C-alpha cells in the first residue's frame, strides 16, 4: 500500500465570540484528527494561516504549511502545492471541522481506498466536500482545481476521474461549521478528547433542542424538514425516528454549484415570516430548518455572526433585518423549531435520530422491514 499523506485545512477564527467558539472547536478537532491518524499516515500536514496554531499542531506531530503566502487563500492552489512538494499518490484531505465522528473502521476504509493504483476519489459528500480520500492523486496536478473545496467533486468528475460516495451516516456527514453544530455534539455527548474539553467549557443552552427531541419519539407527531436535504439522509432519519416527516428539499448545491433560479419556499418565508410559522405550526409538531437557502438573497448571505446568532435564537444580535424578523418569528413559534446550516439537515439529522432515544425504552425499530418479491416464505 502507498504511503498516506494527510492534509488538514484549518482557517483562522475571525470575528466575535460566536465565530471564535467555532474556531476553537475546529482547532480542537484538528488535534483529535492528528491523534487518530498518527501511526497510520506517513505525513500529516496542517494547512493554516493561523500562526497561533502552529505550536499545538507541531507538538502533536504535524507539519505546518502557511496558506497566507502569495496573497488570498485558494483551496485548489494550496492543495496542488502540497501534492507537488510531497509527491504523494495516496492522500486524505480533510477540513478542520470534518471527521469528528470517524472511528478506526472508517479510517481504515479511507486508507484502503487511497491505496488504490488508479486515480479515484471517495467523497463524504460529492456535492459539498468536507473530506475526500484520493488515490493516484498526482493526476490532480494536471487539472484545474476549484478555489473552494465545496466544488472539488464537480471538478474531478468533469476531468473524468471516477468519483465515489462514502456511506451516508453520522461519521461521514457530520461537520463543524456553525455553533449549532456544537449544540448538537454537546447534546449527544460526542466528540474527541480535545473537542470535548471545548464543549464542556462552552456554557450555552439551546432553548428548543430538548423539546424537539421529544417530538421525534412521538408516533403521532409530524416533523417538518426543510433545506438542502439529501433524499437518502431523509429516508434514514425517517426510519430511525418514531414521528412522521414532511417538508421540502431546496437549495442543494448552493455553494458547490450556484443556481440563480428562485427557490419556491423562500418566497413564502420572505413575504411574512410570522404567517409562515403560524401556518407551519398548524401543519406540524416541530421543524428542523436549514435557513441558508430559505433566506439567501440570490446566493448571498449576511455575515457569519448574524447567521450564528439566528441559529441560537439570539435575536438582539442579528443585525440583518430580514434574518432578525425570521429568527424572532421562529423563536415565538408555538412548536419547537431548530435552525441551522447544511450540517443540521445532513450529519445533524443522523445525530438527532440517535440522541432522541437517550433514556427511552421505546423500541427503535418502529417501521417494518422490507422484503424482496422473490423471497420465499414457508
């Protein structure tokens, strides 16, 4: 098997306290990833502009690459530079918020895939990459790579490189992007040792998450989902919870493959958020909403602090008037509503489906097994 190069991209935290807590959590997750991969990888490189991170990562056994050299950061250029210098063909590339729930068996499968002889790619999410295992990786030096990792799948597929998808579960899909993701991890008591220390020190409570988990175990309830939901993830969520589900899929590929067309539900929300949540409460007992495609103007979003504060229902800290009105209406809804980004309706759904059963004796398998028409029964 080829020697494995691991490249972890970590951006420095910029902004206020909400941005900083995400940065601290991602930093801690990098430490956990280095710990998991030490002894498995021949080289671990952390590509980061954050000079203050250098000591911790270097002491953990990683090589540091400064991504600020040469001007603004471009993912494709930075990755190509590392591949060119290292000459590696078996490569595992991760964002600093990804791989939080990877276990030894998952890592072994990624390493085996990266050791293939032909150029191939195994994505956790082809449409918005958080981590990818690459074999024959030197071929990437011959194709244009995107400035953002979100579009890496499209770039490789367009170049004729066979692309594969990892099984969709919490391990492959969960990613730390926003403070709401930390709420989910804290509620589920998940994460590596360094990340757990950050979560334990973060004194935050989510006002609706507990009530929403109660709805998920109620056979008579209906949970409304909305946003960039992969159909397979929705199916897995529905099979693992007791409630019925309804909702809409909207905005998939928002970053990886921009689409200028109007989104159907977005218009209903923008017109009157109070009326939207009043109608939603009449149709469902709870809601899990990816707000980015609901509230984006074109493909533009407000500053991170506004989005993060909205997710946590910190209405007074949301400066964008459109997002503030929506957040206040969601907070005042008569049903539990949970707001977040893409991870909420991706890895977050898997985590919620597991967390909701904590301390409950109701059998998990609440849906009948499928059988083949050809199966014989005696």
